[in-house]
């Protein structure tokens, strides 16, 4: 969703922001190279597919933000943000309440040349600088100094996306929706088939062909997606493991490391 005239909320650094924290195209007199917008996303809310003429860094200060782009989904706790290059179509949402910020970078004044969505770590310093740059009373010199440090703090991290796309088949999609609602449900495909009116083989084929992964792998990723906001909210690994359907914390940690590339403690550490 791009801002429109009726959405205008305020100006930051000479740029006009909508009430959703998005830049309004052509609004204001550009002075800042980095503009910080603030947004709130309710549980289950999504900003539909859109793109920006500026580069964007999407970050959730509280909660877990999800971004879909180019066939992938990134699930990001407050320790991580996603760099979205200008012109890349994307959708942003949340599986729980989110308070976040988007940093917008004017391309011709930005030295970052990443052409694909890129996950960056949010250090304590970067976190403080984002809040600092949101202050529209900063002098031009103070803003320029802070912008230079922010750009220096953008460092990629190697983590995998947690992808669990929905199948197109109506019966398989009903199973997927039910597991998103209750990830701990451990019924077999045969048991699900009895409920939705399809054989286990039909459901297995639908998941493999339409999500790109076998059902068991899809369910693991759906469980991890459900676990993200719980871990970000401060729940213990043991509690989250039980909540999303794992018999032990060690089994959950092993699955998390296998899919994401790092254990939960590393992924969520400040």
C-alpha cells in the first residue's frame, strides 16, 4: 500500500509520510537521505502487494513482521530487518500485533547496491539510531551524521526464509489453514483426508506439487512460523516447543536450526 493524499500524516526530513508510515510519492521537499516511518500492524493484518520508488528497510520494534516478495516469505523478529530494493513488489503483515518502523533510502543518495531482498541484523546501535532519525527536529548536520552511521550498520546475516505457502487444492488448503490455527495438531494425512474428503495420497500429491515440499516438511515450516511471534514475545523455548507440537525442546531446536540455519537463541539474541 502506497500512501495517498488523504492518508498524509506528517513530514520527516522534508518527505511526506502517510498515516501508515509509507512515503507519499512526490510529497514534500526531499532533504533527508534516510526517512523513518512508524507503523502498527494488527494481528493477521496485511498491507497488500505494493512497491516503492525508494529502498526500504522493514523492521519490527515489537512483535514479528512477515514480508512476502519474489516467492519467499521472511519472518523477522526485532533482531532482524529486511532490505527491500526500490521497485521490488512485496506485501507486509504480521501473525501478531506489531509496532515497527520502515526506513526509506533515496536511491541516488544511497551507497547500498543490493538488488535482492536481504536480511540484516539489527544491533543495539542501529536500533537506537532508527529512533533518533525519527525525530523531525534534528538539524541537517546531525541527521547527515546519523544517516552515515545507519548505512554503515547495514550488515547482511545468513538465515534462511521460513517458507510455508498455501496449496491451491481446496481440500489441502483446508488442512493447511487448520494447521496454521493449531500447529500442534499431529493428525496424519489419512486422518485429515477423512475430514476433508480426500485420500492421503491425494493430499500428499497436492502439498508436494503446489507448495514445493512434502507435507511433513510443510508442517515443520508452518510450526516454525507460528513459533516466531511466541519466541519474540519472550516465551521460553520449552513452552513454545509444546505449543507448536514438539515432544521436547531439543527436537524443536533441532528443527529450527535445520530450517533457519541457527538455533532460536542466536536468531532472537540482541
